[in-house]
C-alpha cells in the first residue's frame, strides 16, 4: 500500500474517471469555481490500496493568526472509497498525519448524499445529520404520475398557457440566466452569499462548461424560468434556478424541472439530484423539491473534526468535543 498522495490537478480528473467516481463536486474545475465562493487552495488526496482506493477533494483555507483548516467545496463532497476493500481506516490515519504536518486545525465536511460516504467517516469526525435532500429517481415508470398532485397541476397549467422548455447542454452564455437569477434572489431577499461575483459566473462557462446544463422555460419570447444543473452521468445535479413573477404565476418553475428530468432520463441519467432547502434547512424549498419524488429522500450528513484539541481550546475557549453551533467556532464572526 502506498502513502497518502497529493495528486496534481491535471491528473486528478483522469484518476476519478478511472475509479468510476468522476462526480462534478470532485472535479478539479469545480474546485476552481468553488474557491471563488469560499476562498481556499484546492487539495486532491489519493490513497491507493491492494483492495481499492480512497479519494478526497477539499479546499485548504487560511484564517486569522495563521490558522489553517479544511472544508469541502460548496455543495457536497467528502472522501469516496472505491473497490471491494478500500483502505478507509488507513486513509483517516494518514489524513490526521497530513493535517498535522500542514498545521490544519479543523475539517468541515459536507458529505455526498448519493455516495452516502458519511458511513465511512473516521473516528475523529463528529457526524451531524442535516436536512435531507431529494434524489429524483429517473427509473420510475412514470415521472409525471409520480409527482405530487400540486406539481402535476402546475405543469398542466404551464402547458395550457403555452410555456415551452428547451434544454441546452454546455451553455456558452449565462448572461440571461444571471439576470433572471439575480432578480429572483433580490425578490426573495436572500443573503449576499447567493449574489455571486461575476468571476464565479465566468468560471461556469470556462472548462466547467462541459459539465453544465441549462434548461429554459419560455412564454412567448420571454424566458420566465430557468434551471442550471451539473451533468456528470449517472447523476444530474440541480444547482441554481430562477423564475420571474410571471413564471411563478404560470407554474413554469415546476415544468422546467419536470422537462429537465425527462430529458435526463432520455439521456441515460439515473438520478436528478434536486438537493435540499436553503442553507440545508428543512424549509419550503426542501418541501417543494420533495414533491417531485416523495420517495426520493436521501440522508445528508455533515462532519466536524478538530485535529489539535489544545490549539482549538486556546483559540476558541471550547473543548475539542464541543462542536455545537457554527463550526469552526473561530470563524463564527
């Protein structure tokens, strides 16, 4: 068995493809875009064993006072184990050493609901179950019939009003989506985090464009609802959506997601991962998504780890076992 290796970005995506776990949230291009939202330096860790492999993509961040910590990029992540007997225990042992050698104080992991990789969390990781997400199962006999009646009614209304949907793989221009998205976010009065900088939008039309999918619902000449997704078979991930007031009234937001699901099924995808609520909460958005596939609930877990108990106590006044509230506590402000 080899040691824990830091893989260079140019070789990372090929490694994921070879291991069969090239989901968008692990790709080097995705980490480059995610670092624009939560500043950090991408690190790509790989442990190869006789019976399998473990891979982990993360961001190493700098905090005040020279403190360093690890976070998974915006969305989902965490170590993924492949093969019949992957060296999971050895990975966590070597990961602790890797953190110590680089002065990394804590790790915050948003595990991946479809990989369900929280099951392989290391002994130092405190697991917390967050609000569940929805994975729309595209092998259902009838996607339309499987939806909650309220969604079916909205889709019928949109169709009756002449709303049409087109799906655009690898979109080269997101300016129309960005305008509608920002209009939507301001109407909903969300936090500043969700009003992304232009550099982030530019990153989505760079190398990551190959993994993007844009679905647009139009009423006449006007785009009234849109959904922006990540497409890495066998899973399609909902990322962001937007709808005008007219689009909401027409039920276009429901129809655009339904038609996207039908497109994905026709192109061999197995799951349309809709995600959860705003900020991972069990809210009206989470309920809206669940009504597309009431049986598609997926567990979502967070992981918190302190790698130097004494340093954490000195910095925060908290014992390493007190991981309640915002984590890490020294970033709460």
